[in-house]
C-alpha cells in the first residue's frame, strides 16, 4: 500500500492539486491524505473509487497496475521484435521467438501489440523455414508458387491474425506494417483481389509518411526531411527494379545484369561521397543478384567481381557500429538509417546467395561452386 500512497501523491502533483483539495473532495482530513502519501496508513477501500474518479483514472491505474502491465507488454514486444529481426534471412531462433509470442498472449490475451508480434514472427518464419518459391508462367513471366505457399501453416495462421488485428488496430506504424505484411502474404498465396482491396484503402505515394513529413518542417529541418524521404524512395525504387528484373523472365540475362548495375549506380547519385552507411546492405544484395545474371551471360570474371563487390558492401554494413552523419550534400542534414541484423552480415553471403528466388538457381550455384574462385570468395567472407 506504500505504492498506493506514492501513486496518489504523483497524481495529485500531476494535476497541481493540494492535499486539502483532495481531502475536501472525498470527505477526509488533509492529515489523512498526508499519512497515505507517507505510507503510514492507506485509504479505506470504499474511498478507492472516489479517489480514482477524482484523478480521472481507473482503479487499476490508481494502483499502478496498468502502468506495470504496459511496461511488461512493451518489454516482451521489444524482445520478440528483436528476435524476429535476428532471424532475418536465416533461422537462428525462430521457434523460441514464436513460443515467446504465444506465451505472452496467454498472459495478455488479445493484446494488439503482442498479436502483431506473433503474426510478424509467423510471417518471417514462413520465409526462413520454407522459402519463397516461384514458377514460370505461360507468357514467360515469374509467378508465385501459390499452391506450395498455401501449405505453409505459418502463413495461414499469420493471415488470420492480421485480418483479425486490422479490425481493432489503430492507425500508426504497427497498422502500416501489418498492412504491408498481410498484402505480401495475400500475394504469396494467390489472394490478389484481397491484396488489391487492401491497397485501395491506403493513400497514394504523395501522402506517404516520408513525403508528408517534408511539409511538417521548414528551412533546415525541411531539407533534412527531404533527404530522409529521398533515401526511403531510393530504397523502394531499387527494390522495384530488382523485382521487375526477377519477375520478367523474358529479359535477357545480360540486360538484367545491366539494369541491376544501374540500380547500384543510383546509390552513387544520392550518396555522392560514398558514405552509404546501412544502405550498403541493400547494395550487397543487389550485387549478389547481379552476379547470378552475369554468370548466365557467360561473364564469369564479372560475376566474381560482383561477388567481391557484395562482400565489400556487406563489410561496410557490418562496420557501421555507430550512427553518424552523412557527408553527401543531399543528405548532410538527414538522420542516418539505423538498422542491424544483430549479427555479422558478410559471413552469411554464401548461404544467402543470390538473396532472391530466381529460376535455375541450384544449377547456377553448382557451376559457381565448381570454380576455384568460389572457394576463395567463401573464405574471404568467413574472414570478414
């Protein structure tokens, strides 16, 4: 009950009220209120509703339960999120991550944040446990292997969780991410109409968060927000270029490699001083994919040069231990992107190659591995 007294004092000071004011409102003496706050004694239970009502809080909040509950939920949510991030691209502790989310929901049933955490962990688990698979359509374009994807229990459960969650989840970052991941899952399992309906509920590009933030500031702050929006759109643009290359299987490998080279070059147009920071991770994945198409083009030396470029970018990514300012003129006021796998990226490159799902990848990898330069490259990644 000492905690209750401290809570009464905290609320009273929050509202700028005196002990006399509280005492007069609930029919006790100021001395009684003083004794409560000092922990000498505590209010009679029949006074508790009146005290809570006086401060405009629930009885649970008056006792501090809600605050402690929220803190525990936030702590568990952050832990699940961090574990999920560590499982990006490779199964490090996926079972433990999902189990932690399930146990948290037993303790805090139907909590939106924890429901989202479980759904997102299941979303990720489908990729790291079973993979994303594609087939070639009759017109030569890449199609998702929806029949295979529909058999993933992780994705089926995640879809149900997201659909239920979107009925109650308020607008904000969690809802935005839930919409993104559910939309991707709909695509994975062939629910294209549902994905289209989700897209129709979202604002157009000009009303996106990064672009709207530019209008929230003026002067130097507006320049900073513009730089941050530029980095976000650069990431999305190069990701779209890679998606088009992978999906349009009618593209000759030489053309595909050239387009991916252009995507990498776009970073140099924005990061003019070469301080790519965490964007180096994205560049590494583009180089991995480019090496695949270069090999298919019989440009064997260029393919290994791309692998070396991927390793250099991954090492830069791993070396960005602290957030620093960019020196590039377009970005010198922008807040640097801070992200981490929680483990070294470079040593995982051979396992992650070519990073995205592409046709005939196993045959190409066997050919690459038969070249002595592959063994040399793998050794360099392990030493990075």
